[in-house]
């Protein structure tokens, strides 16, 4: 009835001129600046268009509006009637209750006419709306969308010619620059922080403080003891970091604004994680008021959980992107201010009602519960991370933490969360440097958060495994008793993830030996050990991929899912091999993977210099492959920022390390790495995550032929029994260097 009431309203008022014009302009805009696609996808689209459009419209027929004939459109509108409509309903409950089968694909279905009651209800709704009757129950609820405030009108490109009035030259750098950085050095008072926030000026001093010695004071001097007006100093920490990269490749009026808000309160327990997730989902619901307009105008946003808090991403045409960012931040602030009831920040009257809360909570609960029906290899992937990373909570823990949570819990959490936050921002695209600091100022002024002390920064660390084999088993009887497939994921830990400004990266002695083999023959100047090892790992997993699939999938036919590659566990990297099977026990899958590795050792040793050079060329080509569009480029930079590694030229460095190392040295290093860290040895650290399907449950631990493997029976107990790897993160001196590169005085 609602649908036909809306159609009746449209039949009454007709197609509006401004609506047609807005649709035409947005279509032209999107076609003019369409992103590049895969050639195979594009040619398929053109082939389909050949069946629909005249030759002159094959390319743009599905994208542009060519003719305006409002009379014809209004005439067509009159034919939208209950008597000639088809309603399709899809539901699993129809299984086994169907009477017909579709001729081509055999789809089972039912067909039945509308009831007289349905037709009467829909016709009446159509008539009342069309006549604008005072009896129309939908009259006050339905209306046309308002003119779209997000539609851009300025498509000019910025920075091609330096703006003489700009405070920062409009020069283009190859990678993101740190243009705004506010850190707290441990001596700044609350009053000084508040003054800095009120001023909202780009940080000219890395620490945001004034050195006491410059004022003629020595350490410990200043306010006298017992002074009631003295402010308590705030601990060392981060307030906000702003990265900027001006587009120099795509030359389109588009951009990305990517933001993380992090706090220890978001990851310290399963409850804090689910409340952060719930807050993100509620924010998306509140923003749905704008999502239709933004989507029509080529603007897109996402709000999601990150490892240490919340991540907000905004992408699209840069002209009105600031407007969308501002509205999203205002709504987040309003939710934190008791669901927007106070409306203290000019963000409107949106509130988190009990009804909205319960609806979103139920959806989140269902998402957590759906993990029971994951593919077996997904259980393996997640199980290994739950065992190896701290903190990392299982979906079962999150489900039970969320179930009793209330709206009051959420609002209290949101308020606490935004009190003290580390904000990190990337502005990339058709912007000027001053605009990026403008985004940072908006974030600080709207959200009004204090700096996050270093002691409260969210940190996810990896357990420090002793050399040996470890196995973690999950069983379908605890998740989905009907699941017949089994799976195994074997991880062979190798080296830490390279991080900008971190020397040594905490390499194990064996890793240093392998890196030295490459460094001793490399023609490049002082390739960092972590880069050399990561490059070697890229080469090894590339070489391993095809033989693993051929042996385990094609020849042995162990399962229909076989994959090998690099696994990232926190800040560690390793070789990963996954096999999923409907007929083979995970214990045997593990043994067959081990047998394949022993067999491949011979092939690796016999690899000729010419063949190895071909592998190197293929890996380098893949590493140096350019992104397909501006969004992909933004994602590459953003991954480096989120991980805290800031190695924006990582792929270039990895390729350079491989190209600079002689083939003979690469071969020697590959064999050393494979023998000591992948094959069974006194240095190897292997973690096997296994999922036993329905048919494999009876053949579990008794089939284990390697009794020396450590069996992980409980992830929490396992992590508590081990030490954790040290945190490899960029320090203040690194930010000082990066800030200097960004054109600011440290």
C-alpha cells in the first residue's frame, strides 16, 4: 500500500523539472569521471549494450540521459497499477512447498494471483494519494526528496599551478606527508591542551608545548607546591596526526578522507569491542538520512570497527566531501551526548531511540551468531588469530557480551570513548595542503576530545612462540553439526613486518643470518634486514603457490579449496597454506602439507638461475603494479597508516631489494629460509589451525602422529602462558622526521 501511495502521489504532481535536471547532471558527472575498470568487465558491458542501444549509444547509453520528454514520462507513470504488477518474494521457508519449476535453470517456485483484499487495498491507496484525499493515511509521510545539497558543481583541479596566496606551496609529493601532528610530551597541562584545542591551529611544535627552559625555568619549577590553581600534567600521548597526499596521477575532482578514532576503551574487553561495533552501526543508521542524497551525488561513506576503535571513510567528489564529513562527525558527537538529545553541537535532533537501538543490536547479534555457519577454512583463519594475537576476542565471547547490553550501556560508553581519543587522518586526492589541516581542525572542534595518553593506546601484540609445532582444533559439533567439510591452515612464522624508522625490528638470530646472506651480495646500499626478509618471503610464496595447488588440489585431490600465500599475524609475517576438504581428516591434511613441503625442497634446490630470475621478474612486476583508480591508491596508503608502519613505498623497496640481490644469493637465502623456518627444524615456529567437519569428528586427536606438537586447548589459557612480542612502532623521533618532510618545523 505504501508503494502505491507513493506512485499515486507521483501521478498527481507529475515528474518535476528540477528532478530531471538533477538526474541529468549527476549522470553526466559520473560518466565524465568514471573510474577505470578491468578490460574484460568493460568489453562484456559493451557487448551487452549492443543488444539494447543504437550504435551511437553503445558506449554511453546506459549512463547518460539524452532526451527530455516529461509528458511521455508522466504518461508512462499512469501505467504503474496494481493490476499489472508482479511481486517476487524470496524466503527459505518456501523450500519443499513449491509446485512449479522454471524451465531453464530448474528454479522451484510458486505462482498465485493477488487476493481481492490485496488489490482493493493497493488500488485504494493509489486513488487516495492521486486525489490528495484528506483520508489518505500516507499523506504526511510521503514526499519527494529535497534538492540534493551534496551534488558538486566545482570540478576544477587543484594544485597544477601553485597558488601564491596559499600558506603552503602546492607541490606534489610521491607519498603522503605528515602535515599536522599534535603530540603531548608529558609536561603539558590540561589548561594548555584546552587552549590548543580552542585555537585549532596547525601544530608548529611536534609536542604542542613550550619548553620550560626557554622561559628560564628548570625542571620541576613553575607553580609552587600546594597551589590550588595548578593543573595536573597529562601523560605522554597522541592527540591527532594528519597525513596529506595530493593527487598527481588521476587528475579527477575526487578524493578520500579516511579517519580512525582509537582508544584502549574500544578493545580492552569483549564488551568494549561490541559496544564500539554497535556505536559504529548506530552511526550508520543515523546517517542513513543523508546516505541516499550522498550516494546519488557520487559520495560514499563507511563506518566500521577497527582494531583499536572506529574507522570512518569518505570518498567521492571533493567539492562537497567536507559537508558529508561534518554531518557525520556532528551525528557521532550527538550520539555521544546522550544520543543527541541535548543537540549541543548543531547536528540536528537525531536521537538513538530504544527502538533503533534494539533493531541494530539484533542485527549485530545475528552477525556474531552467523560465525557458526562460516566456511571451515574461515574458522581456521579466525581461530589462529584468536590464539596468536592479544587482545583478540572470539565471536562467541562478543555475542554473549552484547546480549545483555542496554541503550544506557551504549550511551555511557560513547561518552567515555570520545573523551580521550587518538585521531589519525588521511586526506588524499584533489585537495590542497591547507584543506587537509582544515579537516583536522573540524574533527577536533566537533568531537572535542582530549589527547589519548600513551598508556591508553590500543595495542595488539603477538604471542612469542618458542620453536616448535602448535595445533589448535575446532569441531563442527560446537558450531554447525551439519558441516561435512574440514579444513586446515598451517602458518610458518618468518619475520616481522617492516616499519618506518624501526631499526632491527626484533629479528630472531636465524632471520638475521638469512638477511645477511642477501645483504652481503646486494648491490643496493644498506637494505634493512626486515625489508630483505619480507622481499624474500614474497618471492618464496610466489614460487610455492602453483606447485602447492598442483600437488594438493590437482594430483592428490585433497580438497576444492587450496591456497598458499603470506599470512600477517599482528606485526609478524609467515608462510600460509590452506586446504579445505569434504573427505579428508584435518590431521591427514596437515601431514600431506608437510609431505608436499619436503617434496618441494628438491624442486627449490634444483631451480635454475634463469628460472629464478623469471620468478623475481614476476614478483617485481606484481609489486610495482600501479593501482587501477584513486580509491585503490588511497587504500594502499591507508593500510600503512592503520598498521602504524608508515612505509608508503613498501612495494617499491621490496622490489628494489630483490632486483639488487644476485640470483645466487637469493637462491642461497631461499634455501636457508625454507630449511630453517618452513621445514621441520630447531628454529621453525609452526601453528596449525584445524577444523573437523561432521565426518572427521571421530578421527581427532588420536590420529596425531606428531606427539611433540603443543595442543592448544583454550586460546585464553594459551596466551596467558606465553610472553608477548615487543611493540614495533614509530616513536616521536620518527614523527619529527616525517613532520619535517611535510614542510613543518619540528
